[in-house]
C-alpha cells in the first residue's frame, strides 16, 4: 500500500512538533500523502503545505472536529477542506471556545484529587491556550511524576468517566458535517473503536453519519488493535463507506504509531483516496 497517513497533529493543537517538523518526520518515514488534522483548527496547514512542497509530499488539508452525539464525545475528520474558508474558520473558533473554561474546571478537579497546579502545568505545553486539551494535562501528569505514561494519565484521571473528566457540549454531528462539506471536504469517522458505543448505538450513529453525507471510517489507526482493523473495515463495507488510515500521531515516543508507520489494510477495501488524482 502506498504510504498514506490521513490523521496527524502538530503543536498548533495538541501535538508537539511544528507543522514543518511533522512533515519532515513524515518524509523520513516514507510518507507520500499526509493529512494535517489538528483539533478544531486549520491554522497550521499553510506552513505544512510549504514544507510538503519541499519534501515532495502531497499535503491534504484536514481538521479533526470534536462533536457530541447522544452524550458521547466523538471526532470527525474532514479531509480536503478549504483551510481559507472564513465560515469554516469561524465555526471552528466557536467550537473550541469552551476549552479554557473546561480546562480550568479540570484543574480544579485535579486539585481536589491532590494534584495541585495542573491547569498552570498543562498550559506550559500549549501553543494556543484556546486549544488546551486533556493531552496537555496528561503530559503534565507524566512530567510531574504523578502518572507513568499518557495512557495511565487517561485511565486514572482524564478518560471519559474518570475522576477529573469534565463533560463538554461540542458541535452536533449535523453541524460538523455541514462545516466539512460546505468547505469542499469529505467527512471521516475518526478512530471509532475508542468510543463507548455499544453495537446498536454505533450502528445508529453510522447510519446518521451516512445519511448526512459521510464518506468514510478509519479502520487502521494508532488506537485500534489488529482485530479492530478488520472489524471496522467490514463495518465500513456494511454501510457503504470508504476506509481511511491515519496514525493519529501526536509526539515521538508518545503515540502508539509513528507518523507514516501504519500496517496495510487487513482485507480488500475501498480506500477513501480511491478517486483522488
């Protein structure tokens, strides 16, 4: 399979590498097509495109939008969006506007749990305060010795339902789909194996996603097991969706899969890039 990675992050959101550094690392790992999909932000794409042109990589303009569906936080990746679309830019700004308040509440909750200074500590890892996330808190918890690694920080404090988790109302699925489609992009369900949706709820979500114009689903991604690669490749076929692959890379030594180091699809599939020039 051509080395294509359609899900990655820079420090414009919660990665640690600049867009230029991310593209350089992707090139070193043999990537030919890379999507930069920062959380609710497209501000790093121009820099990434310049770096990609120098390295001979095709850079796909992307974004990962946080939504709330049936009380569950889910991420929708937009690929080939217009990063200069003022409506998209404004809607993304609105969607991330509640992150600072949520982060402050998380800091308060962690203080109650005996971890002082977490909000201020997390800010040290943030380039744009309006994009402060649980990943930044996790880095603080690891660096301060409270947790052994990033997964441990989510298991103990930050994951859905964990003691320091703060529920937040993001955009709706309908809104996110409108933002992506109206900016010329295609919509992909990010890492579906991460969500606490039982079969019936997952099927209902995918049905609604498809009806709203959704294109694909990530099967091969950093947070999926090999069994889940096959599970979601088959589920994509069941719903007439294309299949995407992305490392969800955030940082060297932190992400389960390095950028551009994904395995092949586990079975014959229709990839999301099948009609791309």
